[in-house]
């Protein structure tokens, strides 16, 4: 079997653009991956052309050989653009291998330890502006059986937060906690906003509401700053969505800078890279809670990992999505009691519809965290996909 082509499909999904990647072979067995790189899709598409030049004509089953060659051959090494492109192609190669053997990808990684996984919802708050509106939407999410909710209550604050901003954020958390009661887990998103003293101050204020974790409290550039916050925080700290390889994670592990790690299968090198990162976390008794707010192909790949990772803690998923999510793939999610069942279909268990992808082409978006606009994360018309 030989690779005959590598094609990207950039699909508008309102908040950003999904970037799906399809790898074709001369035996008619194709694989899909996802390289969604928030707001930098054009750079990503360029990186994929370079990988295509290398991969066409080669045996798709030599997955680790190709991963190593593409990584080694990049003069600058690592970083979000190269690693996101590589992640998608690597996932697509696993998809091809699983399909060729008639088994799900998790079977190639040691087999199942989980038949389903607990989820937490992102995007459930779409359109909310006030603490009262967040509380109302949290009640609506709880009615659908969700057991964990994540959101960013910090508006447009950056590095520091005013007394008024702090009062508003903490009131939002308090009202959501009151709305859903003590049984649901709350996960508080920081989006890498704050300096050390502000992050520590916020963590201490959050303690009263018993959050599962406080995510990305400081910018991702300094793991030393993250460690200092973790050492002083009375609540668990999660981070790692903006680390792009096992080499990046080695420093995080050596520092013990987080309680939960959050690598993204679309950014950190793909399926095997995340499997290896998870194994190191398991040795250190650190929870594995991967970043996954992207599209249906990334979701399928993350679920394959969830099947075979003993220290997999919780799975991130978008609460609702654009209406055409149902059209661009054949995604079928089985959801019950705050958990999602893992597919047993060969490969990743998902296919893209090329025509439907082309019907929703690339579109520029500027929905950013620091403007306070992120609560408009979904269009007025959305669909639940589970």
C-alpha cells in the first residue's frame, strides 16, 4: 500500500475553522485526521503541503518512521504549526492501519480499559453575559444529564483583574454552583490570562466552590510560573493544551507544574505522542484530561485514546455545535448519564463528507478570549449532537 495524496479541508464552524486532513492510498483505504489550529489555519495549510511532499509514495503503515522523519527534518522543530499538521497526518495513518486490519485504533495500542468515559461540557454558556444568565444556562445543561461544566468567568481581564472584575467572576461561579448544586463538577477556565499573584488570589477565592480544577491560570510561556501557582493554590491546577510534544511535557513533569495535564491530539503530535505523554503522567499519578474543544474527527481520535489509557480522567466536548456538524462527518455519539461510549468501528470510526466540507469553506473569525466576546462561542442556531 502506498500514499497517493494528502488533502486538507478547512471547514467554517463559527468560532474558528475545523481543518480536517484526508490521506489517500492506492488500495482505496483512506484515513482522516484533524489539525484544527485556532485562528492560524492558513499557516497550518502551508505546513501540510510540505508533509504531503514527503509522504506521497510511501507506505502508510510506517507511522512512527514518518512521524520521526517529519519532526527531525523541520529545522526549527516543534511548535504549534508543524506539530498540528503532523498530528492530523499521524492520526490519519492510524485510521488507515486500523481499517486495513479491521480493528479500532485502541486495539492497536493495547486494547480497552474503558468502554465509555465521563465528559465535561464546554460551550454550554453560549450567549450568557451576566452571572444570572450563566446560572440559567447551567441549569439547562444539568437537565441534559451533564455532570461537569467548564467556562471562563473572567471577561476581558488580562494579567490582573480589577476588584469589580473579581467580584463579578466569583459571583458568576457562586451562582452557577447554587444553580446546579454540589453534585456537578465545576471546571474554571483561565485561558492563560493572569500573572502569578492574581492567579493565586483567584485560586484562593475559588476554593469555596470546590472546583475540579482551575485551568491555565497563567500564560503558557513559563512552566516555572505555572508551578509557582500550583504550589500556592488550594485547588487543583490543569494545563498543557499549548504544549506541543513529549519534549515540552518532560519539563512540565520534571517541575510537577500541574495536577491534570491537557495535551490536544490535534496539536501535540497525534495519537502515539499523547499515548506516551499519558504513560509518563500515569507514572507520576497525574490525571490525563486532554484538551478537545475542536471538531468531530479530533473527538473521535481522543475517544480512541480514552479507551486504552488507565489514567484518563475526563473528556472535554462541546455542548452544542453548528448545524452542519451532522453533515460534514458520519459522527454518531452514544451519550448517557454524563458519559460517552467509545466506538468499536475500525480505525477512528469516523469519515468526512468531502462535498459537505466544501460547502462550508474557510471563514475568518476574531472571537478572542481577551475581548470578552468568547461567550458568543456558538451561532444563534445550534444543534446538540449527542
